[in-house]
C-alpha cells in the first residue's frame, strides 16, 4: 500500500517533483491526484512502508524505527508547512481547510 501511494504521489507531482522546497521558484501548488486526499501522501506512504515492515518482521528495533520515522516525518511536515504558508499564503490556507494533513 505504501509503495502504491508513493508511486501515485510521484505521478501527481508530475514535472513539479523535487526534493525540498524551492522558495525562489516554487512552481504551482499541487492539489490534484493523491494531493486532493492527503497534503503529505509521500510521508504517509513512507509511514505505511515502515509499519508494513514492522508487521512482517515484528521486533523492537523495527518498532523503534516506526516511532522515530513517524516523529521525524511529522517534524519535517511542520517545517514544510511553515514554508508553504509563506510561499502560497491564502491559497495554501484554503487547501489546508479542505484536505487532511495525512489521511
């Protein structure tokens, strides 16, 4: 499920895909495809992969990875949201009201 969601996220990004946020040339705000369901489908997909891995091979180390990963993803999302609010302003605020952060 995580790999499918990740693939759909990349397709939804299209030519706008990049690592990080380019504040000088941000491009348009992507709100279609899986981004119409989740504001952060890639982080959600990574979370599913971590949880799925733990369910297949349950042990304490992988459980720690799940908790650490989810914590780190959430921290990164908070940082990115600050930047997106600065770049896109009201357009991003309206998007946030319509679409959930994860699922």
